[in-house]
C-alpha cells in the first residue's frame, strides 16, 4: 500500500511542480506497463528459483543487491564502467528506468522508446519462459523424489 501511495504522491508532486514532461497522456500507461510487466516477470523467475531452494537467502542475497547496483538504481549508469552497464542490460530495471525517464521526464513518445520497449518485452518473455522451465523441472523433481528441494 505504501509504495502505491508514494507513487501516486510522487506523480502528483512532479505534475504540480512542472517536473513531468509527457508527450501524450497515454504515456502514463506505457510507463506503468514498462515498470510492472518486467517486475512481475523478474519476480516470477526469482520465486520459481526460490520455491525449490532449501536456503532462499543464499540465492536471494547475491541476486538482489547487485541487481540494484548494476541496474542504475543506486548510481546513474553513466557513472559506472562499461562492463557494469553491459551486465545491467540483462536485468529489467535498467531498461525500465530508461523507459520511465523517457516517457515521464523527456516527453519521448512510443516511437522514440520502441527499442527499449522491444527489449523489455523480449526480456520479459525470456524470464517468463525460464520461469516455466524452472517450474516444470521442479515439479518433475518433486513428483519423482517426493521433495521440493531441487537445489
């Protein structure tokens, strides 16, 4: 609840101060989709891994904090080395932030963001596919061994 309240407050405050520069009101929906769909895909993938793990923090900790670092959430990407930027492209928040910045702050339209949106769509499809594969392997293992601990 607090994240949604913060989001609504932040958009209202940015709109009131003139910080937002949106090309079209429909770009709010594009920005929302660019944020939510990859987040759900990444969350589903992580949960599919964590569901069959004996020790979830063992997997979660090395995946979570580096994600925020290489995605440009804690530091802007231009301040990071090229190899960190390359790794960051494999994670959804990197491109989601680019789309949000373009859609809400730079008045970019869908055409200008089409490359980033296509990359987000491909990454989301790949994550959903990996999630399905991981769940099928875990289900097969559970049926054959009687244990949910895949690794």
